[in-house]
């Protein structure tokens, strides 16, 4: 967000590329991401959860055994924030902390069987969202868009970028 504010503050408004903000690539990319997050927030709330909790469940389904610190880096939040989210998920019987066999100071996070229905719902909603937003967009255009976004992600997470960006790209 700070990047967009900076761009708006220091971009000459006489440049035609910046006078039509509806077509400004970075602003549009940010707006689409924000709208997707908002939609996921809304649906998660109807299930008594938060998008952040859904993100944790989805991430742990793909990468079981992450530590709270590793998960905090991936989610781009402070470890204390992840700790609170895990506390809530643990109290619902969805996640458990297990001691790391190599380092007893580290606790690894694992999903419990009760998380499976939530994961199915998350995946179902994600698939429905993908169908909704891609309606009317041909496969070739979708492929070009995905390739373009992967290229951008690669550049942002490349060596030399900030460690938080690198972890978020995993």
C-alpha cells in the first residue's frame, strides 16, 4: 500500500499514463487483490472465522509442520499475531502444536482431522471465485495473465528483494 501512496505522491500528474487511475497497472493490481481479500473476509466471517485463519489452514495443508515463526513470515505478520490465530484454531480443535524432535524450543504446527471440512469449503469457495472472475475470459488470455503474474511474483521475490517478500512468494 505504501508503494501506491508513494507513486501517487511523486508521479507527475501531467503524464497521461497516470491521469487515468482506473488503468494504472499497479493501482489496478492492488485494487483487485484488495477486492479478493474482502470477498474472502466476508465468506470466512459467515463461517465464524477470519480470512487469516483460512490462510493458515490452507498453508498448513500445503506445508505441514511449519513453525509459528515460519508461518508468520509467510503470512507477513508478527509471530505474536500468528500465535493468537493458532490459539483460536487450536481451541476449535483444528490445529495442534507439536514439539520439534530436533529442537524442543520449537513447536511445529499440524492440522487435525477436524480441519478437513474447512479445507474443503475453502477450496470450494476458491474454485467458485475463480470461475466467477474468469467468466468470459478465454483460456489463452487466462494463461497469459497467469504467466504475467508469475513473472511479476518472481521479480518481487528474487534474490536481493526483502526477506518478507521472498517468504511470501513460497
